[in-house]
């Protein structure tokens, strides 16, 4: 019923290299890291995974901020949008423009459409509006306003 004999240990790599400036606590840590390489490797992998999770979390927050900023600062620049269930003439826009606090009014028309190309079909909307709209702009990938041409394409503003 004796306790087990102490293990056979050798000097750690730091001690063999003759680095004497390390504190006893640091030498103990490095000695344990050298004697248990699997545990050290798994610990390093866990810390690296935790750092990756934090970095990715910040990336997604920044990406969402860019999407929201570009959508509401560049494209949809209005504070309030009024949607009507039925088409109406431009007198409704004039009535809205007379309301207190209204600085600008633009009329748009969204019409449902089925786009067909060969065997592919897509249900969507076709939007009609002013050519040089300021509240609901068409923005290209570079963040520049694009103006619609007569053939349905857009060209960047000069």
C-alpha cells in the first residue's frame, strides 16, 4: 500500500537551452506544455477557434451595417413610404405633398409581371417611376446612381 513512485522526468527544453531569465512560474508552464503536447495542441486549437468565432461575429455585424447603410442611405432615401392598394392618379401625390413636414414626394408604380426566358419563369414586379429619382434610386455595385435608359438598361450618372 505504498504511493506510486515519482515519474522519471528530464529537464525541459527551456532549461536545456540555458535560458535562466524565466520566472519559476513560466518555467513550470513551459515544462507542462512540453510534457503534454496533445493537451497543449488541443488547448491552442480551442483558443484559435474562439478567436475565429469572435472575428466572424464582428465581420457579420460590420457586413449587416454596410448593407443597411447602403440600402437606406443610397437607394431608399425616404423616411416614409405610402403604398396604395389600388392605382391612383398623381393628385394623391399632390395631396401628400401638401401635408406639413413633407419635403419631397415621388410617385412610383409597381406592376406584377411574369418574366419568361425559355423554360424559366419568374414572378416579380416591374417598377416605373421618374427618370432621375432622388428618393428611390437605382444604385450600381459601386454605390453610384444609375439612370434608366429608354431600352430598360441603366447607365451610370456622369
